């Protein structure tokens, strides 16, 4: 009788094959994860572009951008007396919080059914009748890479479950400028495009395609899409001279050395508003980058280590000649 020459795997051979497969999987996983993140980052850019396009459509209808915050009756915060500041508002009663500019954009990213039910003329943003709207999570306002909660019930919102947004307006270069109504209005060099105290048109921007007007954030507490209090944020730290410097630079003169500040991309803690701390400003879960949208609807991924002077120019209403910006934009 002839014996069969066929034989199975030995235990050693099987273990070797399993080990090889394990090594191959370990090598492939980072590539797969990188590909997924690249796809999420691209999706985030598309969402930012959609928001920028919504701003364009709003501008076409009203010949101006919306303010980042507005009160019952539609007044921006510069039309309210006594003087409104972000610090006092965040520390105050949530019932007095203004609406966010994102509320005005609802009809322009297919959420008109929500917009049509809000009683702007008789109710403030966090009125009990608006609870059903503020708790609604809107996909276009959320970055696919964001890993935090979809809503916040921080004490600042009186325990109301307010859905979050990962996209905010760049209101000014520094907090000092953003908080000072006269300065953020007067200064092209330090003032952003969408802030609480004024409304601007495209004519205000000296270079719309080079001016970043929106940025993403991974703030988990004070980032309710309904809330205008923190709907606009600064992009840099500043020093004691920054507020006065903003007023002095209304004509766009250069910022003296030492007042440029530090870029706040992916830096925590971000800023403290009286007793409330915004943990994050311009930030993201994308490794080393934060997506921004420009006035011309273009999107741009800005590296965390961008030079402060270049970043200041990009987020102010009057960008300077940036020269060779090279590797800062990926």
C-alpha cells in the first residue's frame, strides 16, 4: 500500500504564519487610520466650505455678513446699551444670552424648518420655548474627527442640553480687541470679520480669499451652536498694549515687535472670561492642523506652528503681504 506524501502544517509553521499575518496587520493599520483621518479632514473642509457658502448667500440677500451675536429683535451687540462684553455675558444669566450667527444661517444650510419656528422678536436665545431647537444636533456643524460629546449641559447653560458646534467665527486677533467694541470696529489689522458689535460686507475685506473668517474648534463646553456669547473667538494671545494698539492701527499700520502674541491653535487653556474658562479656541482633532474657511469660501488647513505675524494677517480684516507662506499650509 502506497503512503500519501501530503501532510498538514506543523504547529511551528502555523505560529510563523500567524506571526507574519500579525506583523502585516500592524504595518497596515497606521496606513488605514491615516487614510480614514485624511477622509475625515476632507469632509471637515467641505462642511466649512458649505458654511462659508451659506455666508455668501446670506450676504447676497442682505448685502452684509451677520454679526456673531444678536439679540431679540435682531440688534447686534453694538446696538445694545449698556455696553455688552463677552466676559459679563458669559458670567451672567443664560436667559440673557444672545443668538449665534449660525442661527441666522439656518435657512442657507437646509435647516429653514427650525429657523421658521423661532420667535426672534419676542424670545431670547435660551428661552424655554427654544429648548427643542438648541438641543438639535446639526451634522453640517460637526467635524467628523471630533471625539467629544455632541451636547453640553455645563452650568453656564443652566443645565440645558445644548447641541455643540465645531465651527466658530474669527472675531478678532486677540481677546482684548474682541472684547472692546470701539477697537474691534476701528481696527482693520486686529479686528476680525464676524464679531458681536458690527456687521460688514465683502467691501470691508481688503483680500477676501486671504482672510480666514471661520475656524474649527474642539471646545466641549461653551460651544453651543445656538449661543452667540462665544460664537466668535480670537486666534492669538495678546499683551496689555493690544487693546490700545488696535485703536492706533485703524489704518493698518504695522504691529510693533512684542505685541504679535502667541498663536492659540490647539492650545489649552484658551482664554478665561471672568470666572468661565473656554478650554479651546481654534483647534481640531486633525494631527497638527486646524481647518479654516476664507472669505471667498476657500478652505485652508493651517499648521499649529504657523508664525504669529502671518496668522495675525490671515485672521484680521486687512491681511498684509505674507510673502512665502510655504509649509504652513498643508
